[in-house]
């Protein structure tokens, strides 16, 4: 796969919607500001429950969990994000319920699938951890984290992880 040009990379950043979850206000604001300087649209939350509520109302491409939160551990929030129960209705049922007037081609079920999958896609999750204990890492991986790394507040490492997920 060919590397993206800087122009293509910047376009992809501008099209991406990221949710940053960290209870450390100063670090959360610092990382969010630096991501915005890259052109990435960022929302930030300080708790797992706030984040889950936000995810129910906003479609994200990527969610970054920076640390264990007071209200939830990493594996809990990742499980909730990745849970198929978060999708209110199955794709098959949704296809039958799609109003034909909302589709560019009224008779095309593949277009319906495309429209629905865009609305209900599961975001990718990057989890930043303090320790590399194998049981802890396995627990986070089993919850469905797409990328896991140890350097929690190293912005260059966060950006590399974002690039790995988005490109």
C-alpha cells in the first residue's frame, strides 16, 4: 500500500472525528489542542459514563482512552464501545425499514447497506496504558482495543497510533 501524500493525510485528518477520554483535565486539554492543530475534530470527556452518553449521540471514527477512569476501567469502557448491543437494531431489520426516498437509488439494497453501515459503524479504539502487565494487556485486547501502547502522554506516539488506525 502506497504512503499517503501530506495533502491526502491532512484531508483524512479533517474528515476524522475523535473522542478523547481522560480524567486529567490539563493533559486532556493539551492532547485535544494538539490534535486540533493537526486538523482533527476532537471532543473530549473526563469520565466513562460521559463518553458512553456522547457516543450514543455522535459517530466517531476513533476513540482514545488515556487511562483508567474513576468510574470505569479501560476494558469496561472498550467493551461498552465495541458492544453490538449498542446498535439499536440489526442491519437486516434496518434495511427493511429504510425509507426509499432517503436513498440515492431507491431499488438498490446494497446502497441501503452502505448507508446503514456508515451510520452504525463501530469506532476504532486506542488505549493508552501505564503498565505492560500481560494479564492487564490481555484484558484490554479481549475487550476489543484496536491499538494499545504504553506512552500515555507522548503526543508523537499518540499521533503514530492515530495514523496506524486511520491510514
